[in-house]
């Protein structure tokens, strides 16, 4: 009790100044004592995480010539140019549709898949392996395969749909922005399913059987058991799955690049492919592209924080 | 305790510094030797690499101690790679690319007079030299050129009852309608690639035959001119009437060239390299013929000439000038350059190679004849590189959107870049 009052009086923010400490140097040294052990990790993080972020933010303030040569400081001009891009607003809106749509569908389907993989049935091991396949295959390969399957003249999708009688004429799926976006979202869901369903499967396996037994004894039905017991207990797993998927899907480049390159124009671009195009395809402004990268970085931070807030995160994602 | 800790930190720092030191050392190591040059070349087809390989082998045998490290880059990767080279200061010593003016503006290049012997310089065809200059100084060296002409499938034309290739835009439309009606199942009347691969070329070919283009008589940007708007409206109408392949805005040139080779397209703006690169691979007996590009009202047809360049980067204060110059002068020897262009199916860029190829390849004659009326991109303008990329990206959207607003956006891009 006495301690607390004293600490408040002395200013809790600077405990180093409390008279009991032997000497400032010694205290600093003691604080630094763990450094040899965590030092390498800090250096690694600084080198591969912090430094690129700083470099990115710095580049967004530079004037980079169309040839790629750095010409000097550019202030906020890159940001002005970026926000003056005609396609930007629709690209950002499309990014939201893309991320929310893909992640939502992925999680709903994965919940079902996770349940299936958790059930006991003959051949379960084979099914579990089969679900991993889209994960093991390269995303670019998957996207290219779908690109061919959706081809106007040779694609198998048109052949099948015509054979079944759903369409009369072949459809140039990837040429129409809306259709193309839906197909690409489907591919994104397809490649996100394995990871998500396995995270959910892992979550399902941590739910103790006794809880279910108790529910059965109390006479809860299947739906009630699922929504009142399984889902709440899956929360940590869902949280991890959702956040990792949001980040992955937001940053997803190969699917869109392999299937439409964001075209026609910027009509199927997300902010990730748009960023690439600003630097390497369009008028070739590396600085403006870096500005887009900074905006993307902030967006994804905000998106994740909003999500954490919405689900009332209290550190439960940590083990 | 204190000494121990300091020791550990010191050891840790030494290790990290040592590591970064090593990586620095190895990256700058390759530039130490003034006789070794790095050459980044574009892949035109399957043969390109072996052509360069054998040229380099001969060069290295003739010039002891000199070495050329060849890197092949696909055209789809080229823009991104080149920009990264410049930004990370890893420019090759010689680059094969389709633009040079913004490098010249930023002072990255040797003027050609520094690296080419006077004989070679004077051997370059005069029609190309103008497009090799930035502000009056020549920086680009033409590697090869191509000219576009109108290709049509004689079988499809016969089936549709068309006796001669169309000369005017009205004839293009009526002929396309005939092909649509009678040309056969699954045949698209006109191939119109306005996708991201090369829409800047396709648009220019139609626009120049309507008196339009990228710049006006005095060299100012004129992308949003009425002639250009009319051109896009005409093409938009063709597409809407179902006279082209579906969705020109997402169709790449290679797609329609392939379909033409398969006999699925009646007519299109083809290129000199189409037989070597596309038709002969699929069906060498394809009954095609070549004609001048159709014009709006039947005037003198112009066509698009394209030259790709070699440029020499002034790396490390230009200390490799001697080696770069040796290799370039070697390449521009008549037989070397002629053989390269002949094998690749492109047109010559030097007078002496022109004589060799003109005799050896009769197919090239109509294209060489078309050169005097060919128009080139404004490659000497530093804004052209970025503009071309934006055109590729955005022009196709005019087919589904509003041509006028697309063109005025492009006009703004051009003016913003200079």
C-alpha cells in the first residue's frame, strides 16, 4: 500500500529515478542484459521488416524519373498524383469487395470442410490430403490453369457449360470485368480453403469432448450445440484464420496478374496490382507506386485493427 | 559481467557487419573487370538466345580477354526489369529495348558517336536515325525493324465473295459483314487487338490512315484530336456490330496472330514477322496475301514502322566504353547484323544489310518498299516511354467506354511527362 502511494508520487513513468536504485549505469546494464539473446532477432526484424517499410515510405517522398533514376525529394507530390488517378476510387472499392467477399466465403466453406474433416469416416486421411492439394500447388499455376479453362475459344468451362446447355454461345469470361472478378474471387477462395479449413480443424480438435457430452445430457439439439458450443470455442481459430486470410487476400497478386492483369484498363485491379502497374506498367512512376504502397500498408493495418475491435479481441489469439 | 556483455555485443556486431560487408563485396565484384560487359537482350522468339550466343562466342574468340555476359529477358518482363535495373543502379552495359529517350534525358547513356565507329554510324538507314535522337544527339542504335501491312486470308475472302482487299474503311466494314455472313463458321471477320500487349500500335495504324496520330505536324502531342476520336468511334462500331473477334479491349496481338494462322480470322493488320513467328509454325500453307493498310477515304496508305534499339549505358563513369564499343562495332558488321535480322524475320536497319537481305528474302520486298511511307513512334520524346505504357493499358477501354474521355486522359498523361 505504502509502495503504491510512493510510486504514484514519484511519477510511475520514471521508476529509474527511485532512490533505492544502486546506480543508473548498473540499471541500464541490467535492462540490457537480455540483449545478447534477443539481439539477433531484433536485428533480423529490423533488417527484413522495419527497414523495407522505412525505405518504402521514403521512396514515396522521392521524385523518380520514368527511366527509374532518382531525381531528388518530391514532397507530397506523389500522393497528390495518386489521389488524382481516375481509377483509384473504384480500385479501392473493388479491393474491399475482393477482400471481404473472398475471406467471408472462404471461412463459411472452411467451417463446413473443417467439420467434415473432423468427422470419423472411412478414407478420412485421403480426403484430408486431397484438401491440401490446392495449397501445395503454386498459386500462379492454379491461376494460369483457370485462365486456360476460361479461355474463349479453347476453354473447358465454355465447353462444359455449352454441353450442359446452360449457355448457347461461348462466353469471354475474363474480358467482362464483373464476370472476371467473380471468377478470380472463386480462384482466390479455392486456394485459401486448405489453410483455413486446417486451422479450423485444429480448433475443432481442441474442443473437449466432455462439453459435448454435457450438452447432450442437457438435451441440446445439433444446431444448438453447434452455435452455442462449437462456434464460440472456435473463436481463437477463426480469429487467426480471418486475419491471416485478410492479409493474404489483400496482398494477393498472382491470381489477378495471371488471369486479367487487372484489365481491361484498371477495371479488375485491386490496390495491390494497381500499385504494381503504377510503377511498371502505366506512366511508370515509382514514387507514386510507393505512395500507393504506403496507403495499402495503412489500409491493411486499419482493416485488421477494425476487425480486432469488432470481434472484441482480448489477446485470445495468443496461446 | 560488464566485460562479458560488451564482448558478446561486439561479437554480434562483428558478425552482422561482416555479413553485410560480404554481400556488398560480391555485388560490386563483377564490375571490377573493364573487359567484361553485361548485355541484356530481349527474347523475340525461340531462336534469339542461340543467335546471340553464337555471335558472342565469335566475338570472344576474336577478342581475347573480352567477355560478354548475356541475360535474356522476355518482353512481358522487360519494362519492370529495366526500371528496376535503373533504380537499383544495376544497369547493364548494353540493353536491347524499345525506348531510350528518358534514359538519355537522365544522362545515363553514351551518345552513339562515343561507341560506334563512323563507318557503322553512316551505314544506318537515314529513315531510322531521326527516331534515334534525343534533342539532336543520337543515343539509340537500331537493332532491327518491322513494318506492318494488311494481311488477309484468300480462302475466306473467296468464300465470302470478295475479289480484292479493302482499300477504304467503308470497304473494310462491308467486307467484314460479308465474311460474317458467308465466311464460314467460327471465323472472325477482322482481328483487332486493342489489349495491353500492343494497343499503341494497332490504334496508331488506324489513326494515321485517318490523318491522326500521337503528335501533330509540329511535334506537339495531339492524342485527343478529332481524327483520333473518329478512329476509335469507327473501331468501336466495328466491334459492336460483331465484325471483330469478341472483346478487342482484352485481346492481345499474339492471340489474333495465332488465330489468323489457324485460319480463324479473315483480315488484320499483320507484321513482317508474322509468317516466321506465327503462320509457319501452325500451317505453312495458309493461303494469305498482303496489301497496304486501308485508309479512311482511300488516300495514300501509310503504315507503322517500328525500330527496337540497342543502348549503351555509361556505368561507373564509363570505364567500359572500350569493351562496349568493340562489341557493338562487331555486331554491326554486315554479315552479323544481316544474319540476325534475317533469322529473326525482321527488316534490316543498315544499308549494307539491306542489300544482303533484299536479295536473299523476296518475301521482305513489299515491306522494304513500304518503309518510305512508314511512320514511327515519337521515340525521341522522353515522354513517349511512359505514354506508350499508359496507352497499352488504357486505350482498349475506349471500345466499351467513351473514346473522347479516354483519349483526353492519355493527352494529359503525355503532357504531364513532358
